C-alpha cells in the first residue's frame, strides 16, 4: 500500500444548540409518552455509569494486549487483517 498524501483532519465544528437539542428532544419524547400513558426516563447518571464501565473494559483489553505484546505471545492473523481491510475498502 502506497500512501501518497497525508492530510490533516478537519477540525470539528460546533453545532449551535446541540446541547439544548438533546434536552429538547428528550422533553418532547417524554411529553408524548405521558400523553400515551407509560413513561420511561433515563438519567444522565445512568449514561455516565455505562460510559465509565465501557472505559474500564477498554482499559482492561488494552492492558491485556500490551502484556501479551511484551511477553511475545500476541499473535495477529494476517488473514483476518487482510479480510477486514478488503471488507472496509471494497
């Protein structure tokens, strides 16, 4: 594979009202659900707990791979890499 040009990633653009939009949508959904009867609301705390758990699992996987690399026991299947590359770029 030949890389001919390296480009810098484009900076993210701030979306105006994005933080408000999420809350506004949640409020609209909650109001619609109340009119129908049943209401389920998930707090931001629940979302943060899920994120913290995911970050912890990712850190554990990364540490496991790092340990196997240092021990010389980490094997990468070139076939699996090639298949993923073909699937991604085909």
